[in-house]
């Protein structure tokens, strides 16, 4: 599949089902953080193309996810272009993005084993806060 087609599939999925998948309490927490001027990032093992429509909908500008490898012809190869953004890789990405933590406070929200290291890295971890 072409990268363009994959992006269309991701956008269409969000348009049809995605907004309903975002828990209201998570949506409210994100809106509150953004209204206070906090920088909100999504750090996910999912393909960043897949997560980006959710982020845009919520007003989040930056997604750090696993990137799909794309051939010179614009075709997905089925491989990753970056390390899988899972577990320790989430911390590595965030630490590279925020190398000096002296002037910031990191709140992290997670609901899976792949979030364990990120939650340990955060100043204020929240595990399964938005689960039913």
C-alpha cells in the first residue's frame, strides 16, 4: 500500500470510529492541560500515522510513535523506519525531546506493559487512570 493510501485509511478510520474511542475523562484531562498552556505529546508504540488523526482531533501537535518504513516509490515496506516506540524506547524518545528536565514536570498516562518505563521516568505517573 502507498503511504498516501495508508494515511487515508488512518484518517477515515478516525472519522468513522476514532472520536468515540477517546474516553471523555481523558479528553477532559487533555483539554485542561492544553488550556493551561501545557505541552502535550503522545508517545505510542502504534504507527504515528495511525495516532496522528486522534492527536489532531484533541489539539495535540506532536506524536512520537513507531514510524513505518517507506520505499523510494512511496510504498510501505512492512518494516519499521525507527525502533518500535515501546517500553524503554518511549523514554529514549522523550529524553531526546526534553534533554533538560530542570524546568519541566512530566505527567505520563499509560495502560499497558509498554508504558512501564515511561511511567517510571515521569514525575507524575498515572496508570490506567482512564480505564473502565
